[in-house]
C-alpha cells in the first residue's frame, strides 16, 4: 500500500474492528499475553509471536467452521496453517505454571478441621 508515494505497512490496527475474526484474534492475543503475565511482562518477540499465533488460530477456526457447515476446505491449506501455528507456539512458549502451593496458614487451618 502506498500513501503519497510512501510505503505504508499494514498492521492489525488498520483492520475493520467490527469483524468477528478481528475480535476473535484480539481476544486470543489478550488472553495469550495475559497468561504470560500481561503486556508489561512480555517482550517484543513474544508479543509478536502471540499476535501471529492468534491470527493463525483464528484462520484455523474459520476453516473448521467452513467444513462443519458442509463446505469444502483446502486441507493442504489447513495443515500448512496448523503447522505454522505449531511452530509459532514453540517460539511463543508455554505460560508460566500457576503457583498452586497451599500456604502454611491454610494447611494449618485444614489440619485443625
């Protein structure tokens, strides 16, 4: 895209925010980043990876719905997107496990019951 002869790079911010696909992708991005401590805890690489993973997931969901509606699906496209999402997920990494350790105070309360 050009604007006044200058190259203008598209971004997620330039999309129509009213579409279900946009809202689904943004919700996934927020959830994935939230699982990793929030925007202030996630570096640029992981934030970009979360965006890519979320958009790929949204594309896969659209293809799944298309197939469930009885429409034909390009399975080569589906598996290519699924593999790209898997690789992006490896880059993104898993969220930190939640601390489920019971405090000493709670353990003592349970023992007293």
